[in-house]
C-alpha cells in the first residue's frame, strides 16, 4: 500500500508528487496517456505574474510567481531559462491596466532594450508595455523531472473506492490518501457541485531567421529563440473540448491563428513550423484554483443542523471524503501556480496547516447548496 496516490500527471500532479516524495511519503502517480501528455505538455510554460489592477487571483499569482521562480531556479535550474519578459497591452484599455500595475507593483521592472524594441511591429511599439525578469521552463522535461522519484503507472483509472480505511484504485492498487489532479477531463468523483471549464491550448515550435532575445506576451506568448527555434502558444479556444466536440480540432486553423497573432507583435521572417502541441487546460468558473478536500454533498445535505442559505457558510461543518483531495483549475497559469499550490497541499496533508477557504472546493458546494 502507498501513502499517496496521485491521479493525473500534468504539472499539478507532478508538483504534488515532488513535494510528497520529498516529505518521505511513498507515492504512486497515474495517468492514462503519460507524464505531461495533456494541457501541461502543450503549455508554453512561461513563468509570469498576472497583469491586472487588483483582486485575489492577481495576489495569489503574484505570490506564486515569486515562489515558483525561486523553486525552479533552486531545484531545476537546468530546465529553467531566465529571460526578460516584455508584456505588451492588446489595446488602450489594457494599456491603462498595465500603467496602473507598473505604478503599484513591488516587482523590480526593467527597461526593454532597443534591440528588442526594434523587432516589434509599429503597432506593438505604440502600446503600453512592461518588462521584468521572468522565465520559461521546459514543460515536458520539468514534469518528468519532478516525478522522477515516484512510481509512475500509465493506466486509465476506472474505479476509486474507499474501503476499510484505504482507497482501492482499479481493484489493483491501494493508498492511504488520494490527490485528484485530472484537469478538465471527466471527473472520477461525481459531485453535482463540482464543475470545471476546459480551455484548449495550442503551441507551435517554429524555426525562423528572426532572433528574439525575450519572452513576449501580447495576443499570444512568444518564447526567446534557442538555436533559431522559438515557441508560440496560447490558451485560446474556450469552446473546444476533446471529450464533447463533434469534430476534431483543426490543427492548421490553429497554427494560422497563432502565426497571425504573433505577427501583430513581432515581424517573424522565414517561418517553418516544426511541431504542434495541443491539450486541455482546466479552469474554474470563478477563476480561482481548487485545492483541498472534497465535500460529500449527499451526506452534508442530510445534516439537519447545517444552514445552507447563509452569507458566510461554515466549511468545517461539512462532511468530506476521507483522505481525498483535489488540485485543479489553474487555467493558463499552471506552471506558475502548481509548485506553490503543491507546497500548500503538502503542508495541509503532512502538518494539518489550514488552506485558504477561497481555494477550497467547498466554496462551490456552498454556492450550489444555497440554490437548492
């Protein structure tokens, strides 16, 4: 029997595997296709903050950005490319937000080099921009490195049953505790309050004679050049879902969109598309991640002493699945948030440290139960 089973080997699952293995726990990691085979493998894996005026998501990602840059640099520096980030406003309204961010951020800002600015299109040069030290990680290699100390099993999980103090997985494996890191794909635990939105991501690696020394974000994200190759990516199709779509995703159309949007920012010359990476990223409907234990809705509703139609629900009064947790809903910030959230989850599982209620999946149960 394992101390912990993790279902889903994207950046969330691999980050938890790293944290728990280093906490001397025996860990088994499952994925039906392989490590970083979905949205994480398709990610550009840019490490950057969220550029907005205010809000709890901005503050969460700010803290995660600082933590994760240090985490990657300390533990996996060979897979981190430190590079200046140039974030350019899409339009005038976006420019106002960037200007406000620059005036109020504690992050040290940089002045973009003339060499970089000269590579931008005239329209991109006119927009408000911000520059800082940031980074890019090798998405697939990072996930593989983080779970290297874990037993990995390529297998689709069909059944998850709690029996006699342990979780039985596919009638073949046993674990004391389970973490669900399955992204936006169909959930193993069927709870009516638990709904995630899937956002389709597409990244291409291209060879070009245009040298780009920086990460550039505007309509899409463009990585720095390495040996004449750079990546262009976006979490850009909010409607396509591989499990529900009537037709397959149009790779050629996706490529064309990425190249057109990149061309609005950077004048790329002599382009040859080398590879495509596609995958589904998960997001929540309030845009905050989901981290922590899951509520047993039927059992909790049956508790006669709980009032559900209240402004400030008491999450401690709910009944939860035993030793079952979730890490999910990072949207386009997976590689920024995952190491930070995995640390918080490890502290909760190992040391009993409380998780911020704004991250708890219980918030969705509370909203759902209030409407009944």
